[in-house]
């Protein structure tokens, strides 16, 4: 019975904390000032560059494999 009382007390004590955590803090003032378009363009450019390098390496391996027979 003591364990049940302790558990109930802990649930009651944690409920305001859980209610605050469910809503989360309002970060719109911070996130509105940041523009991610240049970052996403840079990430896509790097991904395209890596894909090109991968295709070039794969093509070279294929050609070398054909030459060796």
C-alpha cells in the first residue's frame, strides 16, 4: 500500500512538469529570424557532387573490368 501511495504522490508531483513539456517552449521568435534556403541549397549541391564522384568511380571500375575481360 505504501508503494501505491508513493507512486500516486510522484504522479501528482510530476503532472505540472509533464503538462509544460507537452506544450513545449515557444521558439517562433528565434526560428523566424533564420533563413535555411541557402543551407539547403548547399547541402543539395554537396550531395550532387558526391553522387557525381560516385558515378565516375563506378564507371571507371566498369571500364577497367571490361578491359581486363
